[in-house]
C-alpha cells in the first residue's frame, strides 16, 4: 500500500554546493556536492534515501528523426548505508534501531564522484545534452507499518568545460594554443592591413574588441564598410548512413557597440585613408544569442561537435582613370577568417591582470577612453622617404613576426590614378 497525499516538492529538496560543475579532460575528478532536505510534519521511519545522477543525449537529424541515448547513470545510496565487515558483525550481535525522521527538516550531506568522459551541457535545436540529479525516498509512519510512502524529485545539473580542456587535452602555460587572433601584416595592391583580436576564447555575453590597422598604398583610398560575422556549424553523425556527418550552418551578423560621445566615425560611413590609422570596434556576442548562438563543443562526444568561425570583411574604394579620361571609384572587398571559441556563460571569468602597474592617472584615463571608443583613430604620420632609420617607413618590409610595430606605407606618388586596364589586370 502506497500513500500519495504529500507532494514531492514539500518533502524533498536538493541544494547543490556548486551550481556549475567543471569538467577536466577525461579524468574522473569532477565531484557533485550538496545536501538533501527531508521535511515531515510528524515522526516517520526512513526506509531508503537514494541519489541518481543521469544524463541524456538527444540529437535531431536531417530527416527530423530524434535519437536518444543515455550517457550517464550513476547511483549513490545515502541510506541504508553499506556496512563494513566489523559493522556487520556488530549488527548481528546487537539489533540496530531504525532511523527515525523527526518533525521538521532533516538534511543529509552527499558527495558524488562523477564518471569520466562526460560532455558539457548544451541546448540547441539539433543537439541537446542535459543532466539531472534525482533524489528518491521511501519512509513509513512506523517501522512495522506496511504502508510505504515514496517520493521523487530531480534537479538539473549544469556541466561546463574550461577552454583549456575543451579538446580533452592538457595545455601547459598555453603553449598549445594561441591566446589571441592575429592576421599578421598583409599586403595588397591598394593597402596594408593588420587585424588583431585580443582573445581567441570569448564568453557568451562578453564584449569582443577587434582592431584593424591600415596603411594606404595609393592615393585617394577610402574605407567604405566593415562587416563582422560569426559562422556556427553544428555537426551531427547520422548512424543510419554509414556514420556520415550532417552539418547545420548558421550565420550571425555582429553589430558594433555605438559610442554616443564619439562623432568622428560612424560604422558604415565612408572614411578617407590618407595616412596610417587604426580603429577598434567592440562587439557584444550576446546581441545575437536570440538567434540560437551556442558555445563551441569539440571532441566531447563522438556523435556531435560544434565549431565557430569569425569572418571580418572590409570594403575599400579607390579612384580609377577610365578610357574616356574620366575618373571613377572602384571597390574591393578584403576578407579575413579565423577559428574562434565561444565559451559557456557559466564559465568563471577572471579579468586579465594589467600589463603594467606604473601608469599615471592621465595615462590610465587615456587607455580607458581608447578601449571604450568605437571609432577609427589616426596614428602618427609616417616619415617621409629618406628619413633616418628606425622610423615608421623602415617597418614596411619587416617580417611577419614583427607584429608589434605599426603599419607603414610606401611613398605615395602624387601622380594620376591607375588606368582602367591596370585595375582589370590585377
């Protein structure tokens, strides 16, 4: 006989010591800690108290078929406890009295070792990985009563992987991965350009600054547009088709954070490039989260993975002398692409320490103003040809490793713009 007049939420509750559990590679060092609360209004005899950690994977395939698979099933018995040999001999000699639940709330602490090789929590249309902690209790009004009351409650558990273990490999001092994204100095017929992103791994919801440096190679160069996109690819293995991969691609356009105080540059507005300059635009990744952007997931599960690519493209225009003697402006689009890792918002984030503590108050204020600005700021003018060595013009033919130096253009001849035939031959 079973009694069902008390709701499970009023009898049981689960409190986790760490709301987010961090995983570290394939090692079984992740531990789930917390307490189980049991609330009764009069004395009851406890029969059993069991915890179950369970995980499920749901994958949506191209034919709209959903495949489900259990990826975790780990049980921990809190009561009755498993006796040792000495305790069992003692219990055989002396009868052990049953555990009595007193009126009010009784809390039972627990510590559960999670199995190794678990994938992190993720929720999207094609891939859904979720975990739950289930608490089950059985108790009765009296130790000899046949009426047993059963209650069950579950609580979601969020598992995350730090960026240094997302590929299930151990990194030493960050030597196996570049901390930033750097295009190095690139040369074209029209300009030099250099794109840098301070972080290769960015937490969803944080601000991502992107810096673009340019130096003109021809006269009359203008920057027309600057676009930034994040391309997300969700890969799901189709087991029914010889293990082939299905790829679902999503493109998210990032919008720069507008600075109301700055009026010298507006994103999308044409800017004349007469000398070396640089611009830093900041993007908040959370602005596209409503479109379904999720974290990067690599090699966590043999049946799925998610990768991201950031695409930066800018449009330049320049004058061209046509056959009839008239000058027209032509456009050219230059693109840069790199892999980027998007992290779970639940990953603990600690701001990087400052590079130097010997900055003055004025210098710190200037740095803060530069970080918050979203407009293009001109660099110091480059030196004229024939200037002493060590100037900006001497850095033009520097090796790609000299990425800390400013860009510097070759001397611009004040002659006529290129002809129409020269442009077509590029």
